[in-house]
C-alpha cells in the first residue's frame, strides 16, 4: 500500500487543529496546498475545515489524483478544480452546492465522484463525458430523477 494513498489509514490526519495550531481555515488550506506542491503529492485533504471558498493556489496542484473538499461550506467550485488534469477521485459531499459546472467534463480521468449531501436539483449533462466514471454518489440532494446519458 502506497504511503501517499487514500487507502492507507495513516494517510489521513485529523483535520482538527492541535491546541497550539489555532489557525484560520484558509491558512490551514494554503499550508496543505503548499505541502502538496512542494512535495509533489497526489492527494489533498481539505475536508471539514469550514471553507466557504477554495484557495486559487489549488491550480498549482497539477499532480493531484485525489481531492477531498467534503464537509465545508462551499456554494461553488472554482474553474481551477475542474482544470486539474489528473484528478480521479473528487469528494464534494456535505457542502452547500446547488449546481455542478458543465466544466466537470474536463476531468477526463475522473473515476469516483461524491457530491451527496448538497442542494443539487440536477446534474450537468456534461457528466456523461466523464467516460471513466465508475462510482457516482449523489444521495441526500434535491434530485428528482437521473437521466441516462445518451451515447456519443
């Protein structure tokens, strides 16, 4: 099992700051992004920080294959996330998202997408262009129904 892997139980550390580390959520997020960039890591966990926006610096995380933004206060996802070229596993569950951008189609390597527990009433038709998608988690949204993507 790889050290830098979501399957490794030691990979994920607590998102609760230690008593000596009472920093603002954005500051914590920026520190984690800097670490990913400097160490050329492929995973980034920004879950549970209470973020209402994603730092623009995330566009520098070009090696990411796994990104966890769950459990925040996000109402939108910036274009920089949709432009991460190697992203395979994206966790957006438990936020305040009311829509997913059609730009999700740019994630050509996406295999797992979690967006449950949001305010979504529909999913973009462009999700059908994510041809490697194996697992889609959409529970606890306001979706009335899902349409099967037409081939092509």
